[in-house]
């Protein structure tokens, strides 16, 4: 799926390239992003941190499947179905793409899991299944191009005694697949698997926390190196190329959206070609992937001198972000953290409600950049240790500028912490990085 940042960068790429020719940055955008001779010194000095990332093991995935089963039992589910996406990767270690062809993992509440796979893809499947909890002896049921994969699912359910059971469907599965399963197994009741998949994924292990912490530190290092290389007149696409180059030096895949001036007042930005000017707000937002785990960080700054108005808004947003961290703790409702940060902004004159702070405070973080649960008004789910969120308050003044500060937050046993230090100011955003 194309991300919003890729969409925005693609939309402005042609115009941006035509507007400014910058051979140095163009070379940095090539495949050889690690060539020191073609990079600004702040990027060339970056070193790979790849060795710090320890992959998730087969045993950890097995523990995840075992953790899912009590949740299935609590929610009256006899099995869940997973297809391509991060939940399949989370529970089985399989990265899959298949378009219109069904590849599925069916995980029963009791008994062994089974897989349904296109016959011509069996080799690719078994190669990855070596990393799954079933190891060398998975139950793989193949189907030829002129056969129905849904009958294979139905037969697998029958073999497990689940022909009249309750089947949880993972939330990203397309309708065509759930509809096919329903028609092939008319006595099976289909429902949501989210209480199981999100129930497992929203509570992170120490290993997952370590990977996310590393991802955040890598992102902050990349941003700082790029900030030190910025020059007036660079376009957002050129800055994006520098960010990609920085991640290449650090050893991980990542990207960012870059918004300048009035376009920073659009929370997810604009595809309009933009160039950095002295005294204009610049907003950089996104992250990288470390062994499947995401970071999501936003830094807002000014190249040169910020106006008093900009500084005032920055200080309010900074206080709101700090208030959210100080408020968050196990047992508190998710919505209360949003309320605490929103009150700081509204009390400073940028309210009420969503007038200037136009979005929720944060989203869950993990293998997806946005996942359960959410720090938003009305969410009564209680925080628990080892949940992880973005903490990203903002003030957006249409036609002028916007300020957002985003770091990723870990709920601890007694409170909360940010994985990365808060940005201290608009004019020196990485002073404590």
C-alpha cells in the first residue's frame, strides 16, 4: 500500500525536479546512497546500526500464537484467519503478497494451525514457513489455478471439527476473501478477529520495545544529519532524498514527508512543490522500519530565525506533548491522555476542541505505523504497561504555518516515557539529540 508520504512526494516530484537542479542530492537519491563522496559530511559520518537489531525468533512467534488462544476462548472464537499483512508476519513470520490469490493461515483455538496456499507458490511458502512456529512440518493445503481455495479452507475447518464454529477474520482481509470463505462454509459464523490480533499486538514484549526504541533513535539520527545539511532553496523532494540517503547510511529503510511554510498547517501536508526559505517553518514527519517495527517522529523547525509567534506556538505544543507523557500511566483511559494535552492547547487560546489541534493526540505503534489502540476522545480502553503510542500534539493555523512535535511513547509500569528526547526549540531542534 502506498503511504501518504510517498503519495505526497510522488505528487511533487516532477515539478520539484524541474524547479531546482541539484546534482549532489540527485546522486544521493541513487541506489548507492552509501557512497561517502556524494554525501554532505553530516550524512557521510553516519554509521550503520544494523547489527543492533536482533530478529524476532520462531519461539517468540510460537509464544504469540499461544497468547492468542486464551483471547480466542474469551471472545468465543474457534479460529482466526490471517492473510497478507503485518498480523501474518507477527504470528508466523511470513511476508506475503498475492493479489487476488488466497494465501491464508487458519489458527484454531485448539489443535494445529493450517495454511492454504496456491500450488505454484508452495516453494515460496515453505521457504518462509521455516520461520513459523510449525517449523519443518506445517500443514499446507494447496490449490491449483482452476480450483477453489475456499474449499481448502472449508475442508481444513472440517478436519479440525470447526464446520459450525465461529471464525474471526483479521481486519485487513478484503471482502472478496471473507465472502468466499462464508459461501464455502455456510455453517461457520464470521466475525472480527481484532480482539485477538490487537489484543496480542498492543502489548509489546521487551524485545519489541527494544526494536522500536532503536527505530526511533535511528530516525532522530537521520533527521539531525539532514538538518545539518539543509540549505535555503532546497525542495522538499531533495530533502526527502537526503533523508533516504541518511537511512541508507544507518542501515534501515525509511522515508519522510517534508512540508514548508503554509503547507505545514496541513497535518498530512501537500503535494504542492515547495522550497525551504530563510525564516519559514519546516516540518519533517515519518520514520523507519527495524526488523518489522516502526518509528514515527515529527520535527518542526526554522532555518534561521523564528518569529515570536512561531516560538509561542512551539512552546504551547511542547508543553502539551510533555503533559501527555506526564499524564499517561497504567489504568488511565486512553481518552484522558488526549484530553490532558488538548486542554493545554485550548487554555492557551487555540481551542476549542479540534479548531487548531485538528486530530487525535496519538495512535498505537508497532509493526504498523498506525495500529491499535488510539489516544482519542471517547476511547475508554485503559492503558497497560508496554503499550506504545505516538505522542503528537499540534497547532495548525491555516494559511500561515503549523507546528507538530511527535515522539513515540512507551507506557511503563508506573507511568510513561518517550523513546527520544523532546525537541527543545524551533531554532536548535536537535540540541539534545
